[in-house]
C-alpha cells in the first residue's frame, strides 16, 4: 500500500513538472480560494501569489467578515489582486440574509467581483449532519426561491449577477416529491437568478450535467470543476472518473462563461496547492482554456 501511494505521488509530481511550461506562458482558468482556505487563513497575500504563480487568472473568494475579504478591505483586495494579475470573478456569500444583503452586495461590487453566489440555502435553511456527513435543507423550496429572488433583484440593481450553487441534496426529491433544483430552475427568472453547477456534486447525486444543460439551456453560468476518485472522494481534475470531455463539449449549451477549479478536501498526503497544479494539467488534457 505504501509503495502504491509513493508511485502515485511520484507520477503526479512528474505530471506537474511536465506542465509547468504551460502554466508559465499565460494566465488562464479559475480557481476557488476554498481549496486553499487554511493557507489563506495563515497568509492570504502569499497564498494568492502562489495561486498566481500557478498560472490561474480568475479567483473565487469565500471568506468575508466585518466588511473585509481575508482581512483586506474591498479596495485593498481589488488592488492586490490586480498587482498579481488575478481577476476577482465570483464570491460565495454564505452569510447573506435579507437584512444584510445590501451591505454585502456593495462590498462585493467594490472589490470588483462580477458574480454574487449563494453557496447553500441561506438564512439557516442549510443543514449539515456531522455524524453522517450528509448535507441537506430545512424548510420548503418555495421559501428558498422567494429569498433567492429577493436578494437577486438587489444584486441585479447593483450590476452584479446572482447565482445559486448546488450540492447533491438539491437533486433529491423532498417529502412533497419536489426536486429542489428543478423547482428553482423552473420558477426563478433567468433575468435575476442563474446557477453555478458543481460537476462533482451533480455526479454524486446520480444526475447527468448534460441532461440538465439540455433541459435548462443557458442557465449554468459558472462550473465548479473537480473530479471524483474510485472511492467517490474529491480528486484533482483528470485523476478521477468524471467525463469532462463530454461535459465540455456542451459548454455553449450550458451557458458557461467561467469555470472554477475546486477541491474541497485533499487525501493521501496531497497538499491543496499541489492539487491545484495537478488540476491545471487536467484542464489542459480535457481542452479547457
């Protein structure tokens, strides 16, 4: 087992080395800072520099507290990202409520982000069971749609685009037989609300991303791109079983404008920044650019 793990890590290291020339030529592709959240908590500016050095162009932020992103004011973050050649494209706002939305939207706008995203059902509707590790939602999907619609209209008025990010539970019928993601797609006006499709979680739910593109074309403006290994754990792009080529072939149908590499957790000694390197090579393999 130890030898197998050693040779796996060795092969990944070789793959990363072979891809460094690709990374150094031009910045492209996006990543979410959730992948390096621990590193960002220790030294945000140095971590952002390392992300830039990997050749990523767009970043998605996930940390906001007391009017600051990673301890930086909106203007400070915008300026520092510009100095690194990084573009702020989207931000997850798990703390959004009907009461604080105006303040959050103003700060997101000031920092230069384009997309304001609900990463989970807001205002206490999202539930996580630490024993089973299962994600879920409390409360009716009708209530969720109403909250999202109200905040989305505020975001639209400020010049931001509002997206909802899925996990797997939205694809499971509730006690009333309603599939939440379908309800949201059918009942929320695309003028105000669209979606960030997490390809891993759609696959985990047993659904087909392409089938959703076909049924709801143009609604999935950003993708979260991460792979699934044989144990159904998070994996770097190209190191698992998700058919990204088939999904990417339907990019136009989906409405995708940006893709964001994410890896919620790393395993077998792999470090988050190294996972981002491997995923960059995987993006090349599948034709992302």
